[in-house]
C-alpha cells in the first residue's frame, strides 16, 4: 500500500551579508559629497565669493553586521499505491540582526543623508507548502491525472525599531506582516459643509462628497497618527492551484485552476481619476456610482468628481481597499487524436485537433476589472483567449 | 610540560598569524569613495567644510525663509489663489495669518522642514569641523586654523541661539553623539533656558579672542563672515532676550517641567539679568566704537545739490542701501536679495497705459505701521499737541482739502490731494513708506523736477490692477530697496545690499532698553542712554527725547518715568528698525503677542477716486487671533513620539 514514505527535517543557520545594495557595498565607511552647491556659502561686497560645500550622505558605522536566519524545515513525502503522491513541507524561519533604519533617532542628533541603519530588527516567517498528485490508468482506454498545490506563507516583525507611540499603538509594526499596509479608515463621504465643520480637519481643500476619515486618536485632526494597519499584505499569503487531465480513447481533456487569497490591493485614485489633464476617460462604473450634488450618496463608489486630483481623497485608505482574492480557470483543453488505423492511410505519424481556452473564467469579489491587474484598471488587461489547433507529425 | 607549553604557544601564534592574515585580506577599502577624513586632507577641502558650517545660517531678511519678514503685523499681502501663482505669496504670510500647526510646523528649524533650516545638522557639522580641523596638515596656516576654529564655535553658538529664541529651552549639543548611540542615549532632554544662555555665551567668549577684528575682514571676499563685533553684539542680543519679560520669570511657563522634574524656565524674575544686559550692550558698543562703527550720516552724492528734505531722505534710505557702510555690524550674504527688492518696490511711473509686470509691490506696510511713525515734531501723532489742536489726528483718514504748500511739495505731489495722515510726519516716514501721491525721490530721478510720485488709486500705476502684483493696503515700502536702483517705464535695475542682521542703531536701542529696565530714566547710565537715543533721533531729523516730549506732547512727563520711557524706547525701536525683521521677535520678547490681534488694515484699493479710495478697510477676511501659544514655535508632533523626553511648547 505505502510505496514511498520519507520524513525529513533540517535546521540551519544562514547568514545574509547582502544587506546593502550594490551601490552601498562599503556600508561601514562614511560617504560624503565633496561638491554640494546647496551647502555652499558666499561672502564679499556682492556676496558672490565662495565655494560649494560638503554634505554627508552616510556616516561611518563599523558595527554593521550580517543578518542571521535560523531555519527549520519539516517535510513529508508519501506515496500510496503508486498513484498518489503527497509532498508536504512546514517551515519556520526566525531572522535576527535585520538591518533596518533607526527610526528612533531624533532630529536633534543633527544627522543628514540616509538614515543610519542598525542590525536591530527581528522577524519570523512560517508557512506550509503542499502538493498532492494522483495518476492512474484504469485501462488501455481511460487514464486520469489530478494535481493540486497549496502554499501559505505568513511573516511578522518581532522587533522593529520605531518611535514609541503612546497615544497611537496602532502605528506599531510589531506583530504585523512585512507586507502590511498602513492607511486611514474611511467612514463615508462628507454630506455637506456643515458636516465638514463638525468633523476633524483633514487634508488640503476638501468639500462635500470627499472622503471622511476616522480620527483614531481623537485629536480633532486627521494626521499620520491616524493611520492604522488595514487589509491583508500586498503579496498574497495563500497561493493555490488545481487541475486534472483525462483521456478516453482518442479524446483528451484537461483543465487548470489557479487562485490566490489573503491579499489586498488599493484602487489607484490618481491613475483612475477621470478627466485628469483634460483627457482621461470616465469609467462606466464611476459614472454610474459617484457622489454628486443630485445624488448625495455618502457611500458611493467614487467620491466627488473633480478635474484635478483631490489631495484629501488621494490617501491610502479603506475606501479604495479591495480584496485581491480570486480563482481563475487558467486553461481548459479538449483534444481529439486520429486513431492509428486512419493515420497509416494518410501516412502520418500523428494528427490531433484541439481547442484551448485561456483565462476563461474568473471568480472574484472585485468586478470592475481583473483583480490581477491591481489598482489600475487602465493598464493592458489579462487576455481571455480561445484557440483551435491542429497538430501534425509526419 | 615544557614541551606542551611551547606547543601551545606555537599554536597560538599560528592562529594569530592566520587571523591577522585573514583580516588584512578582508580589509579592502575602496579608493574612490570620499569619506569624512578625505574632507579634511588639505586646506582647500577644510575651507569648504567651514563654508558648509556657514551654509546653515537662517536666511535673515529673505521674504520666503525668514519668518520675521512678514510674519508679524508690519506688512501684509494678499492670498494667492491657485491658478494665479504669478502673484507670489511668501511663506511668512502664513505665520501672520496664524496658520501654524504642530503636525507640519512652518519654519521648522528643528527638523529642517517646511521653510526651516536644519539647525541641528548645522551644529553637528560645526562639531565635525571642530573635531577634524586639528588633523589638517597640507597647506594649513596656523593663524588661519585658529580663526576657523573660532568661526565654527561662533556658528555653533549662533545656531543654538536661533533655536533658543524660536523654541525656548533646547538640548545643548556640545559634542556629537556617536552614530551607534543607544536609543536611550539619543533621547536628549531640553535644557533650562538659563543653562542654554550661559552655554552659548561661554562658547562665544571662547571664540572672541581668535575672531578677526572688523577691520581685518577683507570686504571684497570675506564681508559677512564672523568677527569680534558680531560676536559681542550677539552676546548683547542674547542677554537682552534672557532679561526680557517673555522668559525672565514669566509665570506662564513656571509649570513647564520635563519628565525628570527639571523646570525648563526660570522660576522667578531676576532683575540682575537687566544689569548683565546693560553690561553686554555696553561692551559691544565700546568695541564697535573702537573699531570705528558709527551711525550712517552720509549724504548721497546724487543729492548734494538738492533740497535739504531730499538730502536727509537719501541718507535715511541709504542706511540700509549703501552696502557695507559704517553702521552695519553684520550683513546677511546667504541669498540674493533681488527677489526682495522686486517684491517691495512700488511702480513709480506709467508706461503707455500699461504696467511694469516685473515690479510687484506685494509685501506692503499695514496702516498700523503707517500710523506708528512720529509726527514731524518727533512724538506720536496721538500725543502731538499740534495734531490735537488742528484736529489732524481726528481727521487723519480724511482728505485734506488744501494741496501741498511750501516744503510739503518735496513730500507730496503738487496740486494733488491726500489724507491728513500723510502730512506733517517725521522724515523716516517719508523715507520708509511709499504712499498715495507721495513724492518718490531717487530710483533714477534725483532732482525735484524729475522726481516721480506714487498713485495707488485703482487702475493707476502704483495701485491695484488685476493681472499684476499689487499692494493690498494701498501702501508700499521705500525702505528695503536701493535708493540708487533705477526705474524707467520699461525696466528697472537693482543694486545689491546685504540685509542688516545687526546694525549699530539696533545695538544703541538694545542698550537704551536695558538701561531703562535696569535703572529707569534717572540712573547712573541715563545720560549715556539718552545720548544714544538722541543720536538716532538726530540722524532722523528729530529733536531730543525729553525736549520733544516736553515741548510737543500732550504727555510731557512721559520720558521721566520708567513705564513712559519704556513705551518711548520700544516705539523708537519699532520705527527705526521697521521692516528689518526685528518686530516679530521683539513683540515676543516683550510678551506682547496681543499686538498681532489688531486686524490688518489699509485703504480700499478698489477705489478709483480719492473719495472711494480713502476708506479704512480690513485687508483680510478672517479674524486673526494669536494666543499665548504663539510666543514659541511648536515642536513637530512626530518628534515627540521619537523622543519622549521632549516636552511640547506651551499651548501646542
């Protein structure tokens, strides 16, 4: 019955010294710009005798070291009846000495150039990776193959150098994914001027029909301090796929589904705003459902229309946040191969006629455009394709 | 045993040898990356580092970057609506309109954001310079090295002072914290005001012996760099500030205590601080006089054959415009002032019915400042007996039916009519303010016959005219642009002058203020005090303080009491130093922020006839309301999250 069984476990320490990019290979040395005109000074009768000055891009820091990752893997291989093949892997990684910007250095230090970094971060990641395949020939005319895979990956910061946020604990990155987004919590659209007057102050000039945000720290104004972790990470935590192929006599049929889950994306307000620069088109969905003087829908899809980008609405917020999960029928194929008896008559090795459809179906909560395109629906879309084909071998 | 020991030694040596070998192999430093050490490898580079230290000087007198220019009630300007950006609005106007915030403060010199210079970075650069300058070997001359060290110390003190005046208590950054300092080390505390004051002054005293004398500064290439007189004057300014009501035992700030329990403001008034201020001002004046500084009294060559009214006026205008003159102690050289001159100069003549669009008088005096200037007899217009007896004061906003006669024609255009307010004023009024129908002597027109005049009525050449920059009050300044600039119907030229950061008259007025506060009008220094005040008044064509008040004022006894004299000195200071970026700080120092709540006013600039024009009007449609929080600038909210040892300023 059990044809294959393997249990594997590894534990290892890995160093990562690729902590800077190529340009900053000598990370521990200081780096200065010897000619910076904005740091110059000029004197004399007409205040025009002087030199450009010197500015510091990076300070010397010989305490920089590599990151260390402790990796644990546990995997299982299981084969049943020569037909079923299961591979499962669990992993856990804890990384410390992560090189990160020192957010806790106050400006009174007087530093310039890039923010100094220190090996102060700690994060962990864990996940599973499963694939399950089934393959069987029932007789000489009928065979079946099923495959599926599933990955789940989750990460979070354990230690993150950041300011103490005594009045805004939601600003802290600790405990959140490395791909977490912070943004404002949108409540609704402003109803009228009265509503605006009675609400905390927001950004730039805004009026009725613009987005109203929640004042998390109750200080009467919407500021960076009101940004909270919103949505799932921008890279999906779950990716999966499944499909099957089957053959019966001269016919063959296959399909494959692909999907992802636990991902958020944001409709790009700037890129999809209508009328910008006097030329951008108006999306039908926005035309049908936007706030206007006659249709003061405080939960409309699109806020007040404007010929220019409204700074107030152009903030990362839950208003434009969407669930990026989808399941897609990536490919479906039906084929017919001419029997050998016929082939011989026309002196051919093989002849197959087939029909393929790509991206045929997509299941998603997001309907405006293909969710895989992310925040901007005006880009070149994922294409749906149907092909008829003839495969000839002589 | 012995053998084993030897073996161990050998092994140890081998390990060490291989270890060193490995280190050498890995220690590759690139040749082409300039490091801080490289910036100090010869005199030339070190000098550029010194200039870098200088580059952080706040742009005193700049219309955009100096909050004291236009941040108070001296001037006003319209709001620039988006889409009409050719009419510039300068950033200080936003302070004047009380648009300051804690989330993104204006003129944030703490962080170097939003029109602020990053002064802590400037201080760090001074410290880097001081740490490394002893290592410079190539081409370095020792006398120069000591001078540069003194200059860096001066700048470090100056930057601390600028922050102190803006924020009150500040951290002292005498040495640089290392880049790898722990989180708790970098969270510095604000230090009590008295400690910061003493620190800055000791740093300046330390620098003074090695700073050059004013006469040793080579004007052609070095004018604007620090010298002994500037340092002495700075000490005087700081002592005066520390003695002033804002910080000297002000009860408003007694409860400002940090998380260590340290009180950041003086808890009680210390009258001795005024004595220290007198001393500091006195020694600065003595040094200035030793080095032949004197009030500017030259008569412009252009004017020598002209009427005395014009002669005096040209002298008064050239106090600032004649570059590097005998009165200037420290001139600002870190920006070009052609922008300043462009936006303060009124159009004084017409071009074929069109307007010169490159002259935009948008930064203009308020009616309040116009009224502050004395009468022609050197006393306030609401105190002058002549103004009372002739009802000129009551009628000051009314048009005088009689056109100018006698010497008045040198000040107001013949056969034209204007309000009483513009007649019978002191020479500084006519030298500093451009008003409707006022003669504009100079700027290319140096005789009575050729002199132009302003016409601020709507659609006239100086006045409101949509499509170009205009004055929102119906006035413009004559003060902040050169007397020798020329203006024709199609062009104008600009003569450079360094904006005065300190000039001798300022120092005299500091001294007078300190002496009166320390000992009143009859103390041991009073003769000297009145002598300095009177010197300024004489230069301006006015009689002495006591004489003027006795003869012409409805309050003849005013100079004889401390309170009365205080008022006189403050007013003299406001008039003499008007538009020079002093009043913004003075009002704070005097604990008089309420002054800013007199809503800014001007004439009705849309008026096309004198009758329509001469109506006192508000020039801003919202109500300005400054409160006690505005004495100091707010620290950006985010900084308090990063460093929770910092206390936010009062009221923010």
